């Protein structure tokens, strides 16, 4: 049985986070005794046949070109290059039989296959 992605969304401007994702980030900040200068940094780390690959880190540095949002009591930072491809994305946290972790639902992430048939071996 799969658990549906949580539908309650906390708006952060162009990127949204579910309450579940916000709660996990708050817990990580508290667990590591990190103060309010830390944010969740999300970035596009690469692209594969299944779409974008994302990286995330707790970070207390901000570049002038970063987009910064405040959501549910946490800060969210996205670099300029990643923000270009993340407009309209939603970040959730799932914990079910598939595993546990952050999930980015990005409407800009159409699968990109480099194989000639476009089927990626299917």
C-alpha cells in the first residue's frame, strides 16, 4: 500500500514545501543544534533518464544570486541556476514502503533519455 503525497502545501513563492518536509527540516536543525541562520539549500545536481537529480544540504551561507524563501518557520535557499528549472516545484517528505526521504515534484522535469528510441532500454 502506498502513502499518497501529502497535499497540505506551505507556499514559499515559486517553490512549495509540504508540512511534512518542513517538520523534517525543523527536526534536523534542532537535532544538530543549528540556529536560524541555517537554511535548507536545494540544488539540481544532475539529470538522468528519469529527470533531474537533486541535492540538499543545511547551509548557513547565501550567495547574492540565491533565491531565499521562508516557509513554515524555516528558510529555503535555491541557487540561480537551479531556480531556473525549479519554478513551480513542490518538496515533500515521504516515509513508506518505497523508503524514506525528500521527494521533489517538479513540473519542469520531463524525462530526458539519451538513447535513440527514447525508451531507455524498455
